[in-house]
């Protein structure tokens, strides 16, 4: 029988079986911990990538929106100029 160093628990199983069991148990929780760390690292990297991507698309959309507004204003100015030129032309021809 084996006694634990920290408690007075007595194990009935042979030490060789206990050692194998405890080693396997330790290896399993270490593997589980390693896998969890890998998952956390992957997810953190994924979140960072997605945030950067979203920021890039947001900036591009804002630039395109500003360009559309600029082009719309330019088109409006050209239409007004064209209308004024057409009205001036029609006044000249009606005289």
C-alpha cells in the first residue's frame, strides 16, 4: 500500500498501476491544455485578422462614398453649367 505525501490516503492498487494511471492522467490534461492554448492562439489571430480586414473595408467604403459625393457634386455643377449654356444659346437664337 502506498501513502500520499500530503494526505493519509491509502491506495489498494499496486504502485505500478497507480503510476501508469497518474502518468496517463497527467499526459491527458497536458494535451488538453496544449490544445486549448493552440485554439486560443488561433482564435486571437483570427479576431485580429478580421478586425484589420473590417477596418480596411470600412476605410475603402468611406473613400468610395466620399468619391461618389464628389463626383455627384461635379456632375450637378456640370449639368447646371450645361443648362445655363443651353438657356443662353436659346436666348441668342430667339432674338
